[in-house]
C-alpha cells in the first residue's frame, strides 16, 4: 500500500499542472470577455471575399 | 459629442411602413431603394453600403437591428488627427500597424457584433477587429498609413456606430488587471479546496489502518502546504481589511472573518504538528473559496457600468484652435482663440469674438432656452453652442472655470458613504463581540475541568461562528437585486445605495429634464393640414435658422430637401421669427406680435403665407408619463419639493402636486444649499435630477437619481440612473428595494440558526472537522441560494420586467 504515497504525489503534480494552465489561460486574457464568444461561434462563414482581393 | 441611443422601443409594430434598416415607422415620407423602404437617408445609406459590400447577412441576424439614423448628424472626428490625442488613445503602434479600442455604446445585438467584426471588408487598411459585447468595446487593428484614426471613427459613425471617446478611458486598462486578481485568488482557493478535501478522505471515513502507516501526518503536511497560498494569497484582502479596521478602532465585517480564518489555520497547524488530529484546513479553504465567489459575483454585476468618469468626459477633449490646429483642452491658455462648432460644449470661459452665438446653458442653469449672445459678451464653460461655429477667446483656463468651481464644492470631495453606517458593518460589530463573549465564556467554563477541552472548545467556537452568512447575504441578495433592477432600467451604483434608500423622508425633484421630457415634443399644427409644397417651403425657411423652435418645426415637418426651392430676402429677427420669399411666396413664421396675431395660450409659433394666417404650431411642455402616480407614491410617506432653474411659467401646472413647495430660478448653488438645509434639519433627502446643473445637489443628497434619456451620459455625482422609459416604474423599484432589505434579515435569521447548531457542538468540545466541514459550506450555500432565489422571486411577484434594457436585443436566428 505504500505505493499510495507515490500516486498521491503524482496526482498532486497533475493537479498543479492544471492550476498552472488555469493561471496561464487567465493571463492570456481569455476570460476577460465571456459573452461575445458565445455569440460569435454562431455566425456563418461567408466566402471571405473582401475589397482587398479584388485586384 | 453626439452619441446614439439604442432605440428603446425594442419591437416596433411590424407594419408595412417599417424601415427596412431600423424598423421604425417611415410615416409619410419613405425613402425608396430596390423596392425596400427606409425612414431616412441615413438608413438607406447604410443599406447601400452593406449591399455593395455583400454584407446583407446583417439583416438576417437580428430582426430590424433597430439603430435608427433618422435625424442623426455626423459628429466630426477631426480632432482625432491630433498626435497628442492619438498617443493617449492608441493601444499599440509600430511601423505599419496600430491598435485602438473604441467605446461604442450603440453595440446591442448579434448583428452589431457581426458587422463590426467584418469591418475589414469596408476598408483595405483595416486588418481585423474584435468586439467585447459586455463592455461595448471595439478593438481595431489597422494600417495607419492607409486609414487614419479619424477616418476610422467616421466610418463607424456612418454605419451607425459612432465611437464615444473620453479622456477618462485612457486610464481604463488598469482596471482590467485588478479584475483578474480575484480570478487568480478564486482559482487557487478552489484548487486547494478540492485537493485538501481529497486528502481529508481518510479522516472523513475514519480509516484508522491507514493512519498506522503514517498517512495522517503525511496528508496533514501536504494539506498545510496547500493551505499556505490560500491564507497568504487568496485570503490576503480579508486579513488586510480587518487589520486596518482594527487600527482605526473600528470592527467591520472582515474582522470576524479574519479571526475565523486565523483560528482555523492556527489550530490546524497545531493539531497536525502535534499529531493530535487532522486539522480544519478543508473548512479554511472552503470558507475562503465561498467568500471569494461572493466578491467575484459582486464585481461582475457592476463592472461594466463605469461610474468614475470625471467632468472632463463632458467636454470635447480636443478643441479646434483658430489657427486650424486641434489641441487638448488641458493645453488651453488664457488668450487662446478657439472655435466652437454646433452642439459642441464650450470648454472654458471666454469672450465671443465673432459668429452668431446662441448658447444653451441648460447644463448650468437648467434654463431650456438658448440665449443669444453678442460679440464681446462673456461666455461660460458648460454652455453648448447651437448654430454656426463661433470664435471665442479664452480668458480663464479650464481648471478655474465656473463649472469647475461647482464641481470642486465640498460636496464633491465628500466620500459617498455618508454618516449612516452600513448594515453589514453594524451587524459585524455586534457579531464579533458576541462571538468573543461566547468563546471566552466557554474557555473559562472548561478551564477548571479540563484544559485540553477548554482550548478545544474556545477555538471551535471561533471557527464555527461563521460570519460568512453575514458577509455573503448582502452581496448576493443585493447584488442580484441590482442586476434585476438594472435590467428593468434602474442602475444603482452599488449595493450601499439600497441601504440608503431605507431612511429617505424627503424627496426633491428637479423640473427640466426630470419631470419634463426633453426630446421630441409632439408638435401640433392648428389649422388645415399643410400640403407637401407648403411643407417644403416652410422647411426651407426654418432650415436657415438656428432657433430651437425652428429646429423643432423642421424636424416635425420631416421633409426632404428639395433643391429647387429658392429663398430670397431671408431675415431672422432674433427671438421673434423668420420671414422671406420662398419661391416668390412671402412666408412669415414666428411669435404672436411678429406675425400680427393676438396671443393665444398653448400656441408658440404662428404661420403666415402670402400675408394670410395659415395656422399655428403648438409646442407643449410634455411631462413624463406616470408622473402623477410617482408623485402620489412619494407623497404618502415623504415631504416632496420642486427645485427648478427655469422661470415660473409652469407654476400652475405643478401646484396641484407640490402645493407650496415650489422653488423657481434656483441656481445650482441654491439647489445644493437647499438640500444642505434640509439635512441639517434632520432630513434624509432623495434628489431626482437630470445632469450637470444639479450635480452638486445630487452628491449632497443622501441618494441622488439621474434620469437619463440616453443611459450613456453619466453624471459622476449620482448614486443611481433611471432610464427615462422606466420613470413610471419608480414606485415599484422602491418597493422592491424595501422588500429586499427585509429579506436580509430573514437571511440573518437563517445564519443565526446555523450558528446555534454549530455552537452547540463547539461549546461541548465536540466539534470534529467533519461536522465543521459540513456545516460551514452548507450555511454559505443556503444563504447564497436563499438570497438569490428570494430576490428573483420577489421581482417576479412585483412584475419587474426587463423590457427597458438595451442589451436585451441579442437575437440569433
């Protein structure tokens, strides 16, 4: 049963990894706006023709 | 400086006469294109732009996007060319890219987002753009060599999304950093909470064999490691606030919280080190976690209403100088000559050099009429020029102007929390003393019997006496209430305002713009209806004049500019009327004696065509709908007063409501002093006003409400903003707030119950970590749920709707 020490340590490392990922995600500004993305994903992709391409 | 109001009539009746772009009724003069009708040239123009760029999907995304461009004129953004201004606004710039974030209040629905994020299709110089819907911010990345900032702003204005640019916004990016801190704290606390609980499982399940191998100590040490960041990072703000409060010989709500946190931590460390037990670190992490959720909830409810604008927001931040250069207002010196254009605010006191000035001082005096000024007369800051551009020579810099004196009055410096103590702090004080009393009583009771149990019971009392209920009920209940009120059109600055409302016994009303509507007075034409030709002629004539009545009649006629109409011998007699030959017909329009008519009540403007009376216009003072009900409601329990900067002409209308408590010709200073006097007499005053001229009074009063037809023109001095359309609901709002206040006491009752149960374990020395771990989160969650659900239920019962909320228009097909 002593293996459980090792397993706990490992799981803690994984958990800390997740915490680091969370902090990184917040720092990158992902959570500053959580309303607009929900609307944005529902837009259709029109053909990306813009004035730029009309040369 | 003109911003667009998202049209609050959200769902216009779908008649055949609705404008294809904005949905408003086209009345008698629709503009036609491609078999579609539009209410005005502006709407038609936007449609043309969209269809040329293949963007008609805009119309499929939301039914009638509802941004009416009728009557909207272009705001000039020329001052954005100034490099000093640009450097303050631009987020980033290198050789070929620039980034800027605009504040666009007109963003209100899905199609707005879609259109704005497709802005690159309109101009080759725009790379990409992104909308932040909640903050109504719009970030654009563009090539400043191909498109200038001013052109960008004008493009947005043409499409119906004029950006509103304030000096104050340049400091906005700092707030974003602070908001994130609480998310980090929340994340760490949640992480620790979950993992500590996981490691406390053996303790919960009573697995003693595992203890034999030494798990208990091991897990205990890991728990301590996990708890350290909770204490020093996540809980730091509570500890700091309690410390400051104690130093000021005061006990606020954070003191018992901190006592609880420190005791939990201390006792747990002690138990783990001496192998006496598993400690209470799971409760510690849980307590901090729930408290932070409460704080975070509060923050997200309020943060997109920016209340901290200073007076500079009302002034154009750059002003055009006589030599053609735009300069920020801070740089204005005495002797500088500036040009103030139509509808622009005068930024500093000065002398009129040339141009015909008609200054609207309604911000300063409350007087609605435009005052004509002669060359050489002194003009004051805060006035708006109506008409052609005028040149002014500054004789006082911005900081010394008359308007600023009012703002610097002692009333503004005062902290917004008046002398009435907040409920939470009051209860917090009592709570702390009672807990300490109970704890020490328990200690001294057990001491002679068993020292161990004594210490056990003492710390247990401190731990379990959860002030979290007290700390959480107000943020969640009031926080929810504020959110609900906001949706209904009544925006409170913070939860404290609800508490201030409870003691009000005097209500002071402003007249102009508060009791009366300022926009679109319905004009009535007395006489045989005018035909199209006549309307065109009158319109051409009134177009030449900047007199407010002329402008209103012009708007009322709502007729296109027919270039064929010729005007000769035009003359405007200031303050009296206009006359001229329009297509060889002599038209005279003006006051009674100007047109040679006897004065009749209710008639403002008389019309004579070819020297024959053709009719007249009645332009009434329109009082807001629901005024009678609102006044009656307040009369029942309060003493009401009216303060107006205007002359006495409306006295007869208002005497039935106010009796003798009517005061006219009040300057902003008079209003402020009136309220001060009431307060020294012991009154608690609610002031309802509309803007800058009563700003001092609004701040001085215990609660200040501003009525806004456009909810984006905030007055920093007020505590609440009432959307004009929601004015009639004010009695319901106040009733709602009073009931929510009573709900808090019910919540405290619940908290009391929990504490009794918990204390009964604690004083016996029977408080095990398991019980603590169950009771504390349970009490927190119950209080939160109760607060949120009951306030929502109450709103449903009182039928508070959200029909006035501009953000409601998110529709996706």
